[in-house]
């Protein structure tokens, strides 16, 4: 094709048709420019198509990740409610006088010292943030939700750290002033008998320091309950925005 155009130009010059040559040259330049513009437009269309495909895959991955997070949250929340109930029950049993039966107390403490901690996956979201893809999402509502989730997740981690800290304090106190073994016998994974030492965990319910530890644990558990409720609402909104029909 290039040789064809070159031959036409040479013929026009050899015949002395300068004006026609100039018109032809200009026309050829215009055709080349148009060809370049068309090529650029096609390239832009392809890039946009590929970008839309990549975004669709990313949104699908986000949906999968948050769907699994919601499933884990529901499981952990079941444990949390059991722990709250046991802790509230123990919290109401502190008395100045008369020791209570130790076996029911051990059973309650078995659930009290559980530390339900939800650790949602953020692999897809972190990858999206690190690659700069978050700002390129076409869904503004989804971008706001994901931003809010990242901020919420940092606060949630602080709550989880506090929950773990209160649980450690509680267990350490029981180790020093009660029988952790008697509590552990309530676990299906602990196939041993109760302690043969004369130690009654019901006596812990006459101690103000232990009551304070229980109070601290219950306070943080209730904060976790609120945080989990907020997390569920936020995840459900994200799932709605990442649902591809």
C-alpha cells in the first residue's frame, strides 16, 4: 500500500502536476491522521473493555470475601452470645456470704473464659488498596463503603485486643486464686478428672478483685456485641453493592 501511494506521488511530480501533488499529499496526511485516531480509539476501547473486565473480577472477589466474613461473623457471634450469657450469670452471683455449689460455677466459668474473636479476611481489599485500584472503582457508593470498612476494621481490632487482654487477666487470676483444672474439665477436649485439691471456685464469687475482672470482661463483651452488629450491617451493604446480576 505504501509503495502504491509512493508511485502515485512520483507520477504526479514527473508529469509536473505540482498542485495535484500537494493536494494528494495533504489528503494522504489526513488519511494517516484519521487512521492513527481510529487506531487510538480502538486501543482505548480495548483498554476500557479490559479494565471493566478486571473490575468485574475484583468486585466478584470482594463479594466472595465479604460473604465468607459474614458467615464467620455469624458463627463467632453465636459464641459471643453464649459467653455474654455466662458472664452475666456469674456477674449476678457475687455474694458476701454462703458458698455456692462449685460444679455449676465451673461450668459457667468454662464459657466465661472463652475469647470469641472475629478476624475477617481483608486480602482482596488490601490488594485493591495497595494497587491503587480502589480509587478506580466505578461505583462511588462501594468506594465509600469500603473506606468506611477500613476505618471500622481498625476500631474493631482495638476492641478485639481489649477482649483478649481482659480474658488473659481473668485466667491469670483464676490460676492464682482458683482451680483452672476444674474449669477445664468442662471441656470435651480435656479428658481428665477434677482436681483432688480442696479448691472451690465458688469462693471466687466473694472476691471484689475477681468481680472487677468479670465486670471488665462483660463490659468489653458488650462493646464487641455492638461492634459485631455494626459490622454485619456494613457487610450486608457491601454485599448488596458487589452483587453482579
